[in-house]
C-alpha cells in the first residue's frame, strides 16, 4: 500500500482499524513473551493506538512508527501532550517522556534510528500490507532488530477471496515461511472472531480467526 492510501484514509476519517481501548491480546499475552521490564519496544505502523500508552505504563520506552503525520498529530492532541519534534535520520521524531513516534516510511528506518530496541509489538502492521510487501516487511524487521529481540505479533486469518483487505489475511503457513531464518515463531493462541464479531459474518466471511504469536529474532 502506498503512503497516500493511508493518508487519504486518515483525512477521510476512515479508520475503523483504530480501537478506542487497549488491545485485549496485548493485555493477556504481553507477559508471555518475556520482554525485559525496561525493554525499548518498537511498534510499527502504530497509528494513534492507545496500546502505546499501556506499554509506557509497564515501564517500557516505546518507539512507534507511523507514516501518516495526521495520525501522529492526533495521538498527541488526544493525549493532551505537547511533544518535542526533531529530524531523525530520514524521518521526524516526536517525543514525550518515554514515548517516541518516528513519523515516516517504515522501510526508511535504520537500526541506528531505534538503537536499544529489544522487543516489538505488531498489532496491525503485517495485516495492513498486501502479499507482495510482506517479504520486505519481515526482512526490514530482521534488519532492524538485534538477535534475541522478542515480539508479540497478531495476525488475522480468513478466506481472502471472500473479502478484500486491508486488513489482509495472513495465514500461519505464510507467516512461518516469512519468518524462516529470521525469527523463531510460537503460536500462543488462535481465537474465532466470528463468534464475537457478528459483523464479520455479515460481510460474508465463513471463517475469521485471530492468531497470536511469540517471535524471537534468530
């Protein structure tokens, strides 16, 4: 997806992917990935997620990344925080305390931009990308993260021919292939979303699962 696609969605207010509360899977499964209590956490394609606040509250330094400047502005405006803004490599860094959001293309990030990061959280990044971009996404993650970095990754699975993305379906077999040689991967849980979100069945889906993974950089 081109950055303009997401910029247009934010300008139009078409952001159904944004949740007004902290993700329940983050609350339940983050303790299981064994991130150090003071770990610096990378959150790709973070939008204005409230998950960022929760991670900071746990004692983490958080390095979010978001390509749409409007999303970053909304995040700090809604938090009633006045961030410091400064050039940061090829991006702009907005900072307030232990929270930093690097505004710009995820693929322009370098390891130096996120130095010290030892964990990551992917709620909506990989499912926002079409199949042809996922290989590059996982290669970039591998380039950015040090060996031993731990991550919590959420994936959405459904028959792709029944609905167009985003969010796209990323099945377990594909995810394991993408991680091969880059990350070890452990399925922590798979939950049936049709049972709790009737709107998905109304959209014509016959199967919709959310899969939660623990990953470690090899």
